[in-house]
C-alpha cells in the first residue's frame, strides 16, 4: 500500500493507493478503472469479485493470468456517486503519470482497457458501448489497445458475460499471431480537440469532406477534415453538423437529392460543431506549418475548399506550405496510363495492401449529393479511411520516386508540386472575365447557324432514310442511328463501313470513321457533303450545349468563369481545363465568336503566350538535324521550310493560296512524322487532324521525302529503336 503524494488530487485526503502487480515482462497490460474496497484492503488490483471474474475469463479464453501485468487508471478508489465529473477528471490527470511510467517501462504489445474510465485515461476516447470489442491504435504508447467492458459491469449485467469472453479472446488471437491480423488495420477516431500530439511523425495526410464539389457555390461548403500521421490511426474532425432547428444553424444550403424523376431540392441546416474555432485554428496551423509535410490526394480541391471556408467564416485563409505529396499527380507521373484521372479507390488497390471496399460500400449506401446528412459514425469511418489510404499511398509513391529515375524526381519536386500548390489554384481563383452582354447575341448567331446546317444535312441526306426516321421535322441528328443508316443502309448511300463501335455491335460513325470515308476513293460527292454538313452541325451543337450554356451557368457573381485546371487528365501531363473546357473552344468559325466572350478586366489586357513548336524544337536538339537547327538559329519558320522544300520552289515562285495549302500539309508532316508514324498512320493522322486526304501512294511519297529532307530525324529514330531492342524496351 502506498500513500497519495499529489496534494492537488481530490482524493489526497484518502491517502491510500493501490500499486501495480504482475509480470513486468508481460506482453499484455490490463488497465482497469480504480481499486474497489477489497483491493484497498489487500493493496493489490483485481483481487475482489470483479478481479476473480477477470482471472477466470482470461483463463477460459486461453490467457495465462499469472503472466500478465495489472494496473488501474486511478490508484485511489473513485466513488462515482461521491465525485463530480470534474473531480474524476482531475483524479485521472493526477494519476496519469503513474500509468505513463508503467507503460513506458513495460512497452507492451497489447493494452486491454476495461471500462469507460480506463478508455478515457489510456486512449482519451469516450462511448465504450460503440468501441468495445475493437482494437484502437495508441500513438502515445505505440501499441494496440483492446477495449472491453469492466468485469464489475459484467457482474451487474450477467448477460454481457459472453460478449466479455469474445472480446478477451480477440486479445489471445492478437498475441498468438503477433498482431498479424492488424498489420494493415487502422483505428478511426473522432476528434474534437485536435493537437500536434496527434502528428508525431512530422508528416500528415490531409483530406476534406464537403457538401458539393464547387468551392465557389454558396450551397457547397466544407463539412469536416480528416488526417492521418501513422499507418495505424486516422482522425476525423467535424466542423459542421446537421440540425433540425433552423435557428441553430450557421449555414443553410440547398442541394438536389436523388436522380432523374426522383430528384428534388432539399434544404439542409448546418450548425457549428463543438470547439469549432479551435478546430479551425489547428487546421490553419497544420496547413501553414513549414515543419509539417503535407500529403493530399487531390491537393488543389482541398486547398480551394479550405480557403473558401475560412473566407466564409470571416477568417484569413492559411497559405499552404511544405506540401510535398499530391497522390494523384505523383501516381500519374509514375504511370500516366494506369493513373489517368486516377481515383483514391484506384490508389488503394494498386499502391496499398489495405483490403477494403469502404468507398464502394459508402457510394452504394449514401447519396454523395447529400454528404451533410450522412450519420456521424459512418462519416467518421469514411473520412478517416480516405486520409489513411492517402497516407499509405503517399508513402509508397515517395519510395517509388526516390528509388526511381532522378530526373523524374526532380521534375516532380521542381515542377509538379509548385504547379499544383501555387499555379493551378491561382489560375482557378483568378478565373476569366465574361462579357455577359454579348452572350445572347452569340447564342442567337450560333442557334441560327445550327438550324441552317441542319437543313443542309437533310437536303443531301437520302430521302428514304429521312422518311424512315419520321420525316424532316422529326429527324434527330443527335441519334447516330440516323447517321449510320444514311451512310451504310441499302436505301442510304450504301457505303462500306470502316469499323465497328467499341462494343462491336454496330458500325462506327465516329470522327475517325467519317474521316476515313471522306478520304476513301469512290465515296460519292453527296456523301462527303452530308458528312461535312453533319460535322459542322456537331460543332455548332457542341458550342451551344457545352459552351454557351456552360458559360451562362458557370459564370459566378464576380462575372468570371473559374474552370478547374489539372495536369493529370492527359497522358502527356499537359494542362487541361474543365467546367468549362476553355482550351477546347474551336478557334475558327463560330468558335471564334465564343472566344470573344472572354474579356480582360478593367485596366488590364489579355495576352497570349505560346511555347511555339515546342516538340519540334526538342526534336531539333535531340536529332541534331542540321536543316532544323539552321531554321531555328535564323529565327525561321519550320513549317515554311518544310512546305517550300516539298514543293521544290522558293517563296516568290508560289502563290498565296498554294503556299497556304502547302504550309498546312507541312504542319501535318512536322507534327506527325517526328513521332515515327508509318505512311498508313500518317495518312489517318493527316485526315483526322488536318482534313488532308491522301491516297496511299501520296502518303508514302510524303513520308519518304520528309525523312530525306530531315535525315537527322531518321537517324535519331533508328538509334532509339536500336536502343529499345537492345534493352528490351517497347518502341
């Protein structure tokens, strides 16, 4: 028996303390709540009725009770009826150094925590009813803890004895297998008081859960964030939670729930979660910390939502620092084909050993348009696992980058991360100003041209096919069945199909198939006209549906478009935009009118910067072709060089129209043949990308003459092919 020496402890006057007992070399430590009357009498923990039940239960499931170490959360007896919650918490605070000392000396593989008080003392968690029977990782003591009811509770509720035995048996299996079953397990924990103690490693995976996906939409908001700093535990920090009382709400959002005919508008009221400001303080400190490395899956999304939320609540947004791992971008860099538009679920399957369908299960169970209505427990698990998978994926990608190609690592560090952390968010934030007053005029012009092209399509379309599809007034050009019948049916043009759809069930009428039909000898002029008018109609229809309507819908209160920028949606890593896709607005015809809708801000000007002919300049450097090098050294135009060489004339000997056509052909040759295309591949490339239709002989001659002109490129291709053969690479 010892005496309490902590004068500030509410139980200091009791003086009597019950110390530890058991084997200090034990792999398992049992932590109870506080000694009972019998324990006080004997001066040992777990020797009363509850202790006897524990001993029997441990033996029954296969433990050796004599080989274990026993202690309590408090060394003095806690009378729950006599002490307030505040006093109990103070007792636990005063006794915790004793527990920390014992666990630091023993360094157990497993802590079995018995009862609510023990769980609070060891793990700083509450609600044992939901956690009993589960393993929880303790970053503080660097081991797993198994949560179970206290045996005294089981004595009062004998129906819980089977549950108690089952929970203890999990500990036996854990020790027998050396924790093998939990090697890839993660403990998901709700956190209302986050601190830097939860980030012991100096690196953290951060993820956000949001209502909606558009950070600019007032009906979209940050709901919570989760983080993971080890391979065993992840934390969920809620910021907003739903309430049925509108007067309690901090934010009101309108969202569309359901799909199709079942879609309906729902108003959701969200109130601040407990410790709201402290949670935001912690998030600010983590994001802006220079000393903590940040891992995120799609960092730009999280960065923009965090910034938007801080502004929404009237606080200064954090500036992201030391952001070292964007999982989506790093995975795309390592294998751009596998991870094109990669998802977190894909990263889990390929980059981690975590075997769980949690994301698919969540998607099947809940409407992601209504994330605010997901039950707290379900949201906690989903958010924690997102952070955990991000952390594990980041560790794997880090090792792949470090162990791999040094140039690839340098590119990632010096280009990819700065681009995602700084450049793309800045471009998205700034957006592009739209001339709203011009939209109706442009819309009217495109709509009238669309009607005109539709009429032209129907004029040259086979009459019997038009009638078969309901007549001119009923025909829908958006239906490929009509186009297919016009081209291939016996009462249509009766053309030979060039291929089938991906499913292999019908003849293809996609852009490549249409280009092949147009360049094929023997294709009737009327059929070529039909295809041309149809393609004009498609472009106008796309401008109207994809751009005009998107411009109207996407333009925000600041009269700007804020498209999403990305470097992971193309195989080459080229920057792309979506919602709307600004870089794909056509440059000619009606598309030119669309581009004029983008205007400069007052006092500013729009400037165009283009790294002209970048890949051709690279080829000149790699191949050391003298003709190419001389053209660039003299600040010449490589397309003009190719065009005039192919014609065998000087510029003065060529008319403007002839030169224009020759230069267009030269562009197809320059941008296509440097990649080593065959004559057949070049023929298709020229038709599809430049509308230049060549016979097989013409394509062959052009291919041959190009490599005679640029013999350095031919030698470079042969050198690379030879190296690939020698080293077993794919050409």
